[in-house]
């Protein structure tokens, strides 16, 4: 089973299938939580590859940190922390 990390692109939570490279938009708030994983079904909707999408534990804090930004700048990747986002907000927009 493929385990892939979700990320934010232009304000949308997405994940890329490692088999077919299709980006799947994830509907926040409609996830089925099981153990430490969050599933959008149990397979890629394009190629049927078995896939688990892993959401960060602090997804709500990430959303809140991105909220003041213009939609085009609402981006987050798993290597970034919430503090990183808040510092970027201060540097580029003067908001935290």
C-alpha cells in the first residue's frame, strides 16, 4: 500500500499518487480517521493503486496559519512547521 503525505497547494489539501502522479484534491472535514492515517477511500481514484493519505496532526493549525494569505500563496509542504508559516506571514504580509 502506498502511503503519501498530504500538502497544501493554493489553499487546497492535495496528495500525489506515486503510481500515476495524479494530484488528488482532498475534501477537508470528510476524512475517515483510522489509527494514524486519514483515508480518502483506500485507492487512487485514477489508477486504483492502493493508497493511504497521511494528514499532519496539526492540519487545523496549518489551515489557520495560511488563512490570512491570498489564495495563490496558501501553500504548505510537510517539511515546514506552523512556526515557519507564521514567520513567512510576518516577513511578507506583516500578519501572524
